[in-house]
C-alpha cells in the first residue's frame, strides 16, 4: 500500500528525473548528441507512472461527491486540461524519440524545443499538484478515503527506479545528484 509519504517521494523522484532530462536538453542546446536510449527509458518510466497514477484519480473523481465537485470546479478543470496538454506533449516527445532511434530525420532544434516545452509543462503540473490537488486530498477527504485512494496508487515506482539504476548507472548518478524539490 502506498502512503502519503510515498506519494511525496514519488513526486520528488519525478521532479529529479525531469531535472536529468533538463540536463539532456541543455547538452542538446549546446549541439551535443544526448543518449536517446536513456531518454527513451526515462520517458517510458514517466509514461508508465503517469498511467498508473491517473487511473486511481479518475476512479476517485467518479466515486466521490466532493472529488466530483473538485474536478468540475475551475481548479479541477484546469488541472485536467493541463494534464491532457502535458500528455500530448509527452506522447509527441515519445514519438520523436522513436523516430530518432529508428534513424529517421528529426530536426534537433525542433526536438530540443519539444523537449523543453514538455519539461516546462510537466514541472508546472507537478507544482499545481503540490499546491492544489494534494491539499485538496488532505482537506476534503477523510482519513479512510485518503487510505482508499493511497491503496489504489502505483507501488512499482521504486522497482522501476532500481531497474533504471542497474541499466543506466550514469543516469542514476545524475538522478541522485539532482536537487530535491522538497529540500
């Protein structure tokens, strides 16, 4: 079962992975060619985590009256729209990485711009979750409701990070060195 601390930890890990991608963007902007297989692994991790995280939220929004009101409200609608836009940027980034790995011609300046736009959008979304969604959970859901939500959240994030550590030790070193958003 996930705990609120685990959710915060997963959130911090996501921000740190985004920092690692930001370092790749910086090297790309300086004309260097980053390790696109590593970028592919990070993007796959993010896609898997986001898919697993959103399903429980959608279930909460469909089952809980207060959560339905939150989702229908201005803040909830904005978060949903921001998530959809973020997901579209992530899917575009994923497609571009696939094309690059297949040796298709993808203009690197366009890829760099798409990567930067995705990173900016994802960091803004994490901030919105921290500032709006998580306080909503604490303030509006009972302890039992919070526990039920946490029971539905993904637990495999740590195992996936361990796999990244094993397959990409350089990535993990950069991940460990990345600043924590909660420090």
